C-alpha cells in the first residue's frame, strides 16, 4: 500500500484520531476507578446510602 | 513568601474547579474570533491581513470578561477583609492574585492562538508572532484590568462598568501589540521597535497595577 | 427490559456491567475490519491516496451530529418525561461528542490541505461543524459552571434543544454566506454516488465508530451515576455531626 | 458614625460591645481591624510584637465566613494558615476541635451555615494571634456550637489573649461591657 505524496497528512489524521480516542478511553477508565475508589472509602468509613445498601453495590 | 504562593495556588485551584471561569475565557476567545469572518467575509487574503487585529481584540475582550470577579468574589465572601489585614503587603497580594488570574485565564488564550491562527489563514511565522506579542501583552491587560476590578469592588458595580473603565486604558497595549505582530508579518517597520515598547508597557503595568489596585481597595472597603 | 426498568440507576449499572465487554469487543472487531478494508481500498482517480482520510473523517462528522441528536432526545427526556437517567445521558455525551467533532474538524482540514492548498476554508460545511464544536464546548462549560447536576440539567436541556433547532438554520445561513464545497455525496437522492470499493469500508467504519460512541457513552454514564452517588454520600457525611 | 468613644481592654479580658442594631458595633470592630479609616482618634496595642501593626496581630471574624465553596474544608483552612502565617498549628486537630473532623476532605459547599461558622472559628485556632475581633461569633451556631465557641474563647483568654466581641445575645462568658448608644 503506497500512500502517495500526501502520506504525512494521512498518517497524521489517523494517528490523531487514534490518540484522541485513546485519551477518551483512558479518561473514562481512570474516572471509573476514581469514583469506585471514593465509594469504597465511604463504605470503609461506614457511610451508607439511604436505602441501606453498601455504597459500592450496583 | 508562603503567603504569596498559597494565594496563587488557591486562586488557580478555584479558577480550574467546578464553577471557575478560567476555561470560559478561552471559549469566549474562540467564539469571538470565529464570529469575525462572518462579519468580514470569507476572503482568506483579507483575513490574513486582519488576523492579528482580530486575535488581539478577541484576547483583550476575553481577558476583561473574566477579570470582573478578580476581587468581587473575595469581597462578597469576606476573604478580602482578611487579605487586607494580613501581614503580606496588599500590593503584593494584589500582584499575586493578578498573576494567578493570568496563569489560569491568560495562558490558555495564548495556547489557543495557533489553532485560531489556522482559521484566519495565518502562516506559522505570523501565528508565532501573534502568540509572542500576546505572551508579552496579556500580563499588561491583566494588570491594568486589575485596577478596574478593584474599583468595581469599591463601587459595588462589576461587569460592564469594569469594561468601560478599563478598555480605554488598554489602548496602548492594543496599538503596540497589533503593530508588532503586523510588523513581523508584513513590515515595513522592524518587529523590535513596537515589541520593545510593548514589553515596556507590560513592565510599567506590572508596577503600577498592584499599587493602584491596593490603594483603591484600601480606601474603598466599608 | 424496557425504558421504565432502566429508570432505576442500579438496574442500569448492572446492565451496563454485563453489556459493556461485548460492546467493546464488537467495536474493536468492526474498527479493525474497517481499518483493513480502508487500507486495501483503491486510490481515488482524482484525490489519490488522500481519499483514505475520508474513512475516518466521515464517521466522525456523522457522529458529531448524531451525538447532538442523542443529547436532544435526552433533553426531551429531561424536560418532558423527566426520565431520571436523561440528564446523566446528556451530560455524559457532551465531551465525547465534542471529541468527535474536534476530530471531524481536524481530519477535515488535513484532508483539505492537499486538496485545496489550505488547512482551513470558510466554507459552509466546515464552518457549521466549527460552530457545532463551539456549542459542544459551551454546553460542557454550562455543566461545569454549576455544582448541582439537577440544577444544570434543565438549563442544559433547553440549550441542547435550542441548538438542535438552530443548527439547520446556522447551516442554511452559512450556506448562503458562502458556497464553495462539493455537494454532499453519500446521502444524495437516487442512491449514493460513491463507488462500492469506498462505500463498504466507509459504512463499516461508520458503524464501528457509532458502536465506539455507544460503548464510551454507556461507560461515561456509569461514571456519572457513580459520581452523583459519591456526591450524595458526601452531602450526607457533611450533615452528620462528629460523634 | 460615632464619636466620644473611649475604651480599653487588657490581656485575658473580653470586651463585649453591645447595643441596638445600627449603633456601630460592626464599624467599631472594623475600625480596630484597620478595615475602616478613623476620622479621628487612635487605636493602639501596648506590648505584643513591636514591628507588627494591630490588624496584623488580630483575627477578624466577620459576618461572612471567608470560605470558598469549591475548595475542600482542609484546603480552605490550610490556605488561611499559610496566608496569615506567623505561629501556626496543624489543620487536622483544629478541625477536630470545632467538630468538623469528619468533613475534612469534603467541599466546603456542602457545609451548613453553622458548620461554615465552625470552620471560620477553626481559623482562629490554626494561627495564633493575640487579639480576636469577633462580630456576632455565635450567630448561626446551635447550642453545642455556642458551647464550643465559648470554650475556645476561654482557652484564648487563659493564654493571655484579648477578645473584642460585638454581640446582642449574652456571650455566656464574663465580660466587660461597652454599651454603644442608639443612633448617631
């Protein structure tokens, strides 16, 4: 596969898309860990939800 | 020294957290700049010529927009009283607040400039000239705007009054900022002349701003 | 499982937990297939190899509008049906939509550079997408301006709907303001004019990116529900007096 | 606002400024704090650090709590500790002392009015300053909070501090009274 004279544009656009999508995925994963971690802390601290269930219950 | 760093860190934290205004300034800058071509027309050659002026106007309005909360927020919740009473000279505290504001709201404007330069069909050299003049010039805008922000506290009026008070004061910065960028793009003037005057204006405002703001705060508290 | 069942965040969380791995797998497979097909697709006789940018540009451009559509439905859900997950969905979609819109802009200008000789052209379609991007950012700023999500929800919903009504008007005005761009080619009356060799990889990529959005959106919604749970726990903790 | 006012107070003593609304209690405190410039007369502190002015050796607890809702409880307090400087203590024990130990890492936005008041009282504890200027210190506080406030004031007096408090409710602590006249 040859990309012709404008290979750099094609490669840049594909890698940019990959980078941004990767950033989105990593951000969402880190955010998930963070929220879970905080909920676990509450559970350890004995704070429960109104329904009486544990904070990390889903 | 810890007092100054503590104040800077606190202000930056507040600006970046939920409810803070740091990123709204950049968004305003983006929007104003994008609106310009709709009024001027899509002629790329014309936009190239007007680009530096558009970017400078956008940055000027954006940095003023976020300035009006600089002291009012602290005044409303009583923090300003304690800052005035502190062992830190009020001039230094004002300078620290302005610096924090510039770091949180001014620097993002400069970071956004290359992207906007692309939209206005400025080439790499022109964009970096505008970014450089903004880097040198926006502190002057913040530090002169700070005087208006301090007056707004004492007059119990923020927002538009601040803009009316401060915009005339920022004319010199605008003139030399735009002409330095123009000089870098088209000539015929040397870039150095207006640029060094811009630097001088910034330095003067760095000195005058905190003193004027502190004076107006000291006499205006009730 | 109906929409009413999904109104319960707990049920929603357990559903996402089960569905997400499958969705992520399907997304990965589709995107890989799409990439492979895009790689072996022939060059365009006019544009040469740069036509390959289309395979990622068009799905992102499509998603930039699709996500606003999703947010508009969620906004209706907030304002009309008061569905408890509607504002969660709207809030979670905004940053993802903004990211896709940004990618549509950047890939568009990278595609335009070899074709037009300039990165940016103030033509109708690019400019409308730029305005859309600014509206996404404004919406995100609105969500960030207020700490209490339920207070921000209604304002954001109104803004989203106004935006949805306004977008065609903006598109029309910009069209009128400047017409330079080639006419739309995929969704044209009388069937797509694109060659099959381009169309199939494009469709695969479009479906793959749409699935990517659904996956990311569900995960982000899950985060948002957990974040609100943390918030309400924090408020409960604050109101407890020290023993 | 007022004239012909002459008063003094000494170490280990509370001066309770009492009087009807509008009699200038708050203005008097703000004068002492250096936030208002007196039209005439003088205010001074004998003893204490000679290089520091009276406001720099005073704590001022005004109507407003000087808290930032976006920052956590601990961040709010440690900011004032670092900014006010001088002889400082640790944030943790001070928060526990005012009954906010459980809320250390919560955003200040989630605190109730009484809890915000407690947090500003913690500011008096985290930085040691000899003169306390308190404007309605017990407002918004519940019974336990008022008790706590009185306890904190007693400790301050025992260590040789001075308190000037504007109040219309009895402070619950032995005090010399300065009665401000009604009107001008």
